[in-house]
C-alpha cells in the first residue's frame, strides 16, 4: 500500500510542479513550452489497482465472527474475482481518488474517526450478516460518536442492505424517532 501511495503522491506532485512552472510561461510567445507544461499540469494519471478486496475475513469466517456469509457483497461469492478479474472494485482510479478513499495509510475516510464531530442524536442499526462492516467496527463507530444521545441496535441475521429485514429496520427507526420527536 505504501508503494501505491508513493506513486499517487508523485503523480500529484508532478502536476503541481508543472502548474507552478506554467505560471512563468507566456502562451502567446512560448507556445510549445506552454502546451507541454499545460498538458503535464492537468494530466490525471489513472492507476490500476488490484486486490481492493484482499481481506482474509471474506474467506475465513473465524476472523471477526458474526452472522455474515462467506464472500463480499462486492464480489459474491468469491472476492478473488474482484481482486484479479476484469473490472474489479476500484480497479481504475485517479491518484487523488486512491489517497482520499482507498489508502489505509493516507485516507481520512474512516467513519469512526469523524464520529466525535457528530453531536446530534444518533441511531446506528448494524446488520449482523453484513459482509463489509464488522461488529467491532459498528461498535467503534457508535462509541466514538460525540452525541450525548446515541443508540446502537444489532439486527440479527440482516445483510448489508437489510433485504428481508427492512420492515424491522423501519420499526426501529420509527420508534427511535417517536421518542425524540413526538
């Protein structure tokens, strides 16, 4: 992952350097130099990323045990397909896209880290058969909430998108709202 971050950061830096150099070049008199620097300044390198679903817990249900089935909702039933097959999840992305959302080293897109800023009453329904969000992650999210009023409910056997459990989820939400907003 560090290697991919380095490639992404270098690509962004190269565009930045070209953009800085471009400011000192006159388009009407230094046409070729201006065009080359302009091309490099706006160039967006698309990176090809493999193994975005390389989480051993997808194939080993003894890791973070819960009610989830084997696999991932992004590549059911075999994450190998998404890791190495054509058109895998997040296979092609910009350097900024990688750094901001996918990189475990550079991204700040971790909900548990931003939850202390949430001060409004918070309800978290966690489907225990979710292939993507583990029980410990859901608990960490609600525990980190900055809200004084926070509620955590586990929905036993419910999958990520709550198929077959939506009426129960709706009842939980309606009850929670009714107590706070009569």
